[in-house]
C-alpha cells in the first residue's frame, strides 16, 4: 500500500484527504498552509482539525520550502505526495522526497487553462472545467495526467457554484482513479503541448466594473469575482459598492444613460444600463457592510473627466491660498 503525504490549504485539499481515507490509503502526514491573513486565500480550510479527526500527523507551514518542512516530509518516507491548493511553488528537492513523485491538481481541462486563478477564469468565460490530477514536474501544470472529470460552467453559475462542481468532480475523478492506484497502476498520459493555453494571475482590483462594458461581460465578471473571491465592485457617491450577484434582463425594452439606475424592484434589485444591454444587480453592499440607499436616477461608477476637473479645481484653490 502506498504511503501518501498531502500538502495544501483549501476545500479541494480537504476533499482529497477525505477520499484517500475512504479508500484506506495510508496518509502519513498532512502539511497545511497557515497564512498570516487567511482572508487572502480563497476557500482556506484549517486542515489541522480534519487531520486530528482522522488521526493523521499534521504540520502547519508558512513557507513550504523551509528546511524544517522538507525534513518533516522526508521523515515520513512517502511514496506519493499530493500537493493541492496552495499558491507556492515547490522547489526541486520535493520531487525526490517521494518515491513515485508529486501529484498536482488543476480545475481545468489540461492542457487548456494552465496557470493562475483557474476558478475565476472558467467562471468568467463560462467554459468547461475539470477535476484534473497530474504528475508534477518543473513546468506549470504540464505533467502527464492520471484522471480528469470534465464539467460545463452554466449561465447561472457563479464562483461558488463552480467550486461546488469542482468538489463534486474531484470525487468522480478519484472514484475512477484511486481503485486503480490502489492496485499499483501508475500510467499517466502526457498532455498535448500544441493545445496548451495559459491563464494569468487575477487580483482584487480586477473585479472593478466598467459600466461601458456590455451586460453579458459584467454579468460574468460579477459571477467570477463572487465568493469565495473578493467580489466585483463599483463606486456610489465616493464609496466602494460590492456587487455579489446579478442577472441579465432580456425582455424589458428600456434605454438609459450608461451606469444609471433605471428601475428599482420591490425586493431592492436595481436595473442598470450598461454599454450594451441591461443588468439587474441583486445583492450589493457598501465596503463597510452597510446597506446602500440607491434610488432610480442614481449613477454608479465615476465620470472620469468630471472627477479630473474637480481635482484640478481643488488643486488650483490650494495653490492660490
């Protein structure tokens, strides 16, 4: 029976630990990333509690490549390392600690969508995702694949819904693969390099809404930036307004100024004019978690030239004093 070490920090890591335990693999240790600010890690999970419940040795870490972490992992003599759900790169020494190698996970149809922020990107693009397990190497998500379970991102799926689909498909992929692994089968299939594509990093400021964009894109952006991500946002009367959910309006014939509130429903939803098309914003709240008293006729976002004019006017006044 293979001895397995798991490294990670998020919901998918916990899901894999539970599934390995279900199939009675010997988990010789769990290493959980314990960042200084857990709010900056989407979907962070305290793996120490799960490890305790399963009687598995646990070690927390801040920087995975510190020597003490390498020594702790080496002492457990793993045959396989699962490294899933943390943003730090493993240095080359990790690949020699385990007998067979390090297994990574990526929620896209590899070789498509290698790289950063895959949950946000596949939600934004409303494309396909996949629970993909692969043998890690020196490149980014480019190793041969053990198992894939593919799913479609639907029109109403936000990041939370897509995350749930990822977790469901982790189970499907592992239910297909782990029985074979338990029998000693080790035959990952190389990826087709000519089909490879890559996603770049996304940051909180990438959730800024430009109301000149079309309603379809803004709808996807809100869904992609939604929980467990930091959220899409705009501005209302010099305060940051977070928008957590929305939907397209496809029937009402209405035309207004871009960014302006055209209708307000009894439930508080607001109909906004975009660069092309209409969008209902459903859940919205100011940065300080207070509700926003937005009325028909109010405008979201800034008029950039007006703001520049106001700033220059203030500067002239200050310079003349």
